[in-house]
C-alpha cells in the first residue's frame, strides 16, 4: 500500500480478517490517506468504527484513541467518541461546520435519529447547493435524547464517510432563549435560528385604533417614538424587481401597530446579536436567522419591512429571515390555497431581503411543498434557504413499513392513540377517518400510508412521542428496534432519502453540477 493512496477493499479485508460470525461493512468512500496513514470507517457488530492503518509506530502515536492490532500493517480501531470527533475535525477540517453566508442557495436537512445524513449528501452532491446538515431544535433534542454536540458529532462522521469536502452548516433551530443559544454555540453550531414567537405582541393587530394609540403612548419611550416616526411615518418605500415594483407606505396607525408588535422582539434580537458578536470577536463565524413562521397570522410586506429597517438601524445584520406565508404550510404535505396569491406575497419579501440587508428568505416546513417550490426559486433568483423538516423521519418510517411491518403496525397504532395530544402542538388538517384501516391492510400495502396526506401528518407530528415511548419498566417501546432496522437496511434508507431530497431540489430548479464531460443539466 503506497503512503499516498488509501487501501483497496481487498487490502482492508486482509488486514481486518473478519470472521463469518462478525460481519464487516467497509465504507470505501471514506478511506483516505494523510501524512503516511490511511483512515476510514467500517461497521462491526458493535457499530461504526474508525480504523487507522499504516506503519506501527505512526499508528500507535496517532492522536485518535483506540485499540491497536499489529499485522503486516498496524491497525487501530477507534470509537466515534466525542474526543475522537475533535481529532477528526482538526485533521480533516471539512468535517467541521462553517458559515454558509456567502452561498446563495442552501438547504437545511433535519435528522432526528442521527443516521440520515449520508442519504442527504448523496442527493446534494449532484446539485449546486450547500447543505445545513445538523439542523435541530432544543425541543427535538429533548425527545431524541441528544444534544447539539451529539447532533454535530453524528453529522461530522457522516460527512467523513461520504467524503463531502464542500462545506456544511450546523443550525441551532428555533432557539427561543439566550441560554438555548449559548448551549448551541458552545457545541459548535455555525448558524443560529432565533424564534421570536414568544417575544412578539400579535394583539397589536387585533385591538382598535384608539386602543393601540393609547398602548403605544404607554409602552414606548417618547424619544424612541420620535425616532420611529422619523424613519417610517408618511413615507413611501419603492422596491423594484423583475416582476415589477412594490410600494410600502406607513401611516401613524400602521407605525404604532408594528412598533407594538415588534418592540420586545427587536430588543431581544439586538441582545442576541451583540452576545454572538462578543463570543466570536465580530468575525462572521455564525450565521444569524430570524424566524416568524410561528406567528398567528401571515407576515405582511409591511411587517417584514418594519422589522428589517429597525434591525438595520440597530446595527443587527442577519443572513436569513423566515416569514409566515399565506396558505397552509403544514407538516409533511403540500401547501393548500391560492398559488398565485402565494407568489404575490412571496415576491415583496424577496425584494426587502435583497435591498435591506442582502439576506436570504428562509422557508420553514418546506418538505413536500412541491406546488410552490418552482415559484420560490424563480422569484428569489436562487437566493434562498430551504428547510426540510420531517422528511428524514417519514422516509425512515417508509423503510420500516417495507422491512419491518410488525414494528410499523405497532408504531402506527401508538401514533393513533396519541394524535389528539400531539396535534395541540402543530397546525394540521389530518382527519383520522380518512386513513385506511390498518387492520385491513396487507403488509405489502403498508408503504402506501406514507403517501397518504392524513397518515403522513399523523406520523410526522407524533415523531416525538414515538421516540420517547416507554413501557412500565422504562424501556423504549420502539426506538431501539427502529434504529436496528435502519442500520440493517441503511443503504436502502439512504436511497429513499436521496430520491426524496433530489425531488425537492429538482422542483426548486437548482442547477445540477457539471458531469465529467462538462455538460451542465438543469
């Protein structure tokens, strides 16, 4: 084996000498050589391991912690531990998350179980797009039993496995407190998504004009009010783009309503921005997104513009903004409503983001919104952050339906029993009476439930309760069996994910990378 070339699969098998009772999988794409040693991933009965191959002295003195075996070449077998993850990121910097603020098109892929990233990457590699692979919220971490550090660790090894060297982001998603942000940043995220839903005052758009005027006088300092009126009152802002121009105007009532909607949220966003800057020494290491997709009414162009100008006035710079759109952006299904009206609402958001901060519009709950994906790409001119939420989980359940129908049936029944509880946390339109009767379906018919909107939503919103379900002895009801089946059929699972993510990117119109002949395909 030459020092500059990784070993072949036959060479690896000769060195490892697996027994018939200890099956061995080699992730050949992960194998690479550096400084005279070869590194790569394998799977044994104990799970995935890193192996280090080379001359005995160098293998034993390598920084990875593991057990050394000595053959013609020396071999060290290492756990994918937090300590070894740090060594991996130092030796192979492409496995560490980075800021993607210079990338016009990015896609976020959630991975509740920590095993989906290879499937995501196999799709993403084909397109001119950069991924935010570690996308997780504090609430998701609670029911999966992970934390931000473990989320990033799982992704780093998957990036190494797939030899993806183009850079990826890690998103602390839907963070609502400074403590959550501190936890995410200490773990190494390269993106913070600040959820302002608990800092907004939506009542500002429900009360009467007279009531709003009085509340404004009581809540807003006269000096601040003077500055706000100077910025907005009786002014017309003209935004021009390829689909025509947009005019945004503010009278006294609209200024007061928007001020009351945002004043606490703006203070919080400024506090978070300043804290991040202090932690990073003002270097652009962390991408900052603000999201309002959980507010109780669609984000108007007026709302967005007011927020954008106020943030700019306070010196807060963001890399993406997630409005709430018209129509129903529900979990796991296509959007409903007037598609032309969606385009009319979406277009002003793009112009505001372009002219007042050069940031991206971020799409939350973007999974399966195929009817509006082409408009998103066209109107944004490819300047977009697109978040898929739940795709990995639903495709995991498709794999379970295909390969472990007994487990699927148990999970489906449990999901039905907990639907009413779970539905209180989400906006869904699922009607359980429209879901085919599980007891009347043959095993080979179960995967079709992953194509039926009502059952998709049922299974999507009960992800947390299914993963957290335990028996009276405190043992997981489904999680361990689920993980075992996904590991057993991981290539099939990754193939399902690759196909589904690729479908999203095709509908978005993302350009494919040039093939070896230099021919680009749209």
